[in-house]
C-alpha cells in the first residue's frame, strides 16, 4: 500500500447523515519543514487516485518534494477513501449517502490540521473536480490558504456541466446488469459506454480533427476509442463512479451554512493569491464561466491554457500543456502572499 489512512470516526455529512468509520486515504511527498510553512494540498479529481496526480510532482517541478510537503487527499468515493465499495451496511453500494465537495474539504482540513498541525497552506491546486475542491478550500478557509491555483475546473457546477454529467450517468443506469446498484458482476457494458460518452467531451473537436491521439501512440480514431476510452472507467466500481458524479454535479462553494448560496460572496471571500487556469477548448468547464468567477475573486489572475487538448490539457498527458501549468505554478509559488 503506497498511501496512508486517516481515521475520522463518525462524520456528520452536509446531508445530515451520520456516516460511521470514515477514512481519508492520502499520500504525502517531501518533508514538512520546522515552521510548517511549506505545505501544498493537491486533491484528486473524479475517478482518480493519488498516483494520477504524480505527473505534477517531482524534483525540479513546481511541486518539488525537495522544497515542499505535498499532501494528496483522495476524494471520498474513489475506492480508497470511504466509498460505496468499502463502506459497511447500511451505507454500502447504492445506499451510500450523498457527499459534497464541502464534506470532502472539511475532512481534508481535519487531516491537515489534526494530523500535521498545519495552520497555513502555501498552495492549494487541482485539476477538474480537484479544482473544485481547491476553490472550496479558498472560500472555506480564506485565512489559511496563501495561494490558490485551480485548473480546468470551476467553483460550481454550471447548468451545462450538470447536463453533461447526466449524460455520463445515463448509460450506466441503463445497463441491464446494473440492478439498482446491487450487481453481482460489474456493469461492464455501461462502464464502457460511459467512456464513449466521455470521449466526445473530454477532448476538443480540434483534437480529433488534427488526430492528436497519434501522439499517444494510437494509429486510428477507432484504435483510440477502443484502446483509451473503452478502458478508461473499466477498473472503477460503478457505485463509486456514481457517487463521485453526484458530488461533482452538486458542487458549489457557496452551498453551505457559511455562504447560504451567495456565490459572489463566497468567491469574494477568497484571500489567497489566486491563479484561475481554464482550458481554452474545454467542452464543459467553459472559459467564460471561469472568467466570471475570476472577476469575483479579489485580484485573481485569469490565465487560460491555450490548447487543443480540451479538458484533458490538465491531465498530464500533453507535454506542452503540462509544462505551461508547471511554469505558472512556479511563478505563483515565487510570488509574495497578501
């Protein structure tokens, strides 16, 4: 096991459900310095686990473990932290309660403060749903987060993105093997179909027109669809995937007792030096929504990632985009905090 577990006991979720024996799986990189000023929090995205964040971590990179103490907490529902696949009855499988981004970040805050005694975070960053958690950190703990860099993700799920995620869920729920979540064998056809649906959204029209999948070693479009997308969700537990999709669909940094739905107020409360990095060709986290959010954050920098790789420009598979993100994070980490 290349990660650690933090036991949180019984947790009162935002939904009101008391979920017992909650665990948060996490991995750390580097060493916390004596004054505990070098911590970076880097949450995982939908269906990802900590190792899929490692493309941005390493010597010479912005997230350099020789300089920083990087904490990668695993999203609730991803199979390592408490999830439908590992929760005890009556909260297992399809009976798993609704978990919010607010719930996730609140538990991550407990890990950071209780386990490590950290009071200031040098940077919170993340891709996609990891970006949503980063925004939640900034609004939820404005005095604690010094720098904020969400990329390819927004501070809430805007209506078009909600509809997109409905389309992702649909083939899974329609699979005859689904059985209301109490399946014996995984609904393989549904999971494969989820990948095919995602294929048209995760990457841009220009990506397909220019046959950029050849850079990943695929010779034809069908090879790419079968070799990349048909397998993309194959190892993900279907109930886990649905739990994470629900979390993503209802993401909103203002949907909590602190801000009571006042989205502009939540954004305006962020005190971190903030860099908002949408992807110019992202099909569902749109640049105009990110630009609106950035304007609501005091003195936030709005720096789009100009790329034809769509949402997956932030995935660590396009070398040029990965370098751009890393360079921007280096500049941010060198900047003075407010």
